[in-house]
């Protein structure tokens, strides 16, 4: 509470560590969850991924092993007891190194869950590691040396947790999850270009049928739906932040037909582009205009 006073999101001096706070429940917000772990300390949050709902509260965490478009909302918060938490980004290279270096991690044989997002229980050891990481904010001279050590411990604790199997699966080179993650990286870098699923499947060395199956299993979307989500959210940012008109934004993100863009935009956001912009620009920022709409939609806390 001390570090988040009067602020919803705080980017700390520790690389990858963000603190979040909400003093009231929020409506569902379109966002992108990048690989990381979000820990709720007070209150409760909800993530909607496709048709599945994930609730988590104090002593629970959400671990994300892929870049996943989702809906996020705070469901329990008040000025007296705000929803508080922290999020730490995860470098999958560091996760892979830990898997290779630790025999204990390699011996964990649980099968991964169906999605690239899971809710887990934060045990005492994991909470203690996060507490020591947070405490470094009061000792900034120690951050450069101590933060990487504590972050490495957090990765180990996550890999050994009840939800570590999915993280190990994504980080393991050659696995289906790892190949889907590579495909997602390509789509993010080339979202404005035509997507040829057969070519992308070949790029990550998967058959088309297997690629479709595992991509949807992990993300709840098809590759084309994933690309469409990226395009529409970037177009929304271009209109709101950069002041582009709908036709220009549509062309920038790869749409050849403005009418198709408008239809798909309304399907995702509930209203046509012009009405959406009028609503967002006229609404008070507090609790109505999501941070993801005021900046590139890349991460949610």
C-alpha cells in the first residue's frame, strides 16, 4: 500500500517487477498477459480466457507461460481494502536454464494443464521469496546484486509448485508448447502481414492439424483469431493515443476493407470504432478508461 499510494500500476526499480492496486471492482478489460507470475496479496481478480474463468485471491497466483489475449477484472476491492498485488515477468530462457540445471526440477513429471495460464497456490517459500524481492525496494543499493538471485529462486519455486508443469513444458525446446510459443512470437512481429497458417506451421516444424490443435489448446484461439485480436487492439491504440482515424488505423494493422474492420471491431469491443473512441475520450480516466487503451496493449497486471 505504501508503494502504490494514489497509483494503479507502479513500475519498480527491479527489472520486470510491477505493483498494482485497485480501490474498486472494475469491468472486464481486454489485455495481453505476457509470460510472468501475478500474485494477489489482498482482494480478488478474475481472468477470462476463451470460455474459461480463472479466479484468484490472496495466497494464490496466476502463472502465464505464453503471450495470451484475455479479459481481466478486479472483482473484490474497496478504498478500505484495495486489491493489491505484484507481477514479475518471466524470461523463458532463464526458466529453460533452470530446468536444465536442476535435477529436482527435471524429476517433476506432472502433465501440463490445457492452457498457457494456470492458477496456483502460493506456499510459504514462494511468499517469502516475493517478500524479500519487495523488501529490496527499500534498499535500492542492493537491487543490482540481490534481485537476480531472488528472481532465480522465484523461478525455482514456481517450477516446483503445483503449476510448474506448464512452465516446464513451454520452456523445453522441441515440445509442442515451445513451438507454439515460437509461432506466437512470429505472429506478434508480423501481425499486419497476411497469415498463412500452413507456412507458419512449417516454420515451427509442426503439421497443420497438430499446430491448430495445440495452438487452440494453449490460447483458446485459432492462429487467425489471435492475429485478429492483435490487429484490433493495435488499431484501437492508434486511434486513441495517436489520433488516427478508423480507415488509417485499419490500413496500418493490415485490413484492406474498412467495413470488415468495423464489423470485427464491433464484435470484439461491443461498439463501432467511432462510438468507442467517443466513449473513451469523454470518460473520466479513473476506473473507466483502461490503462491498456491509453498505451500499447502488451501486458496486464
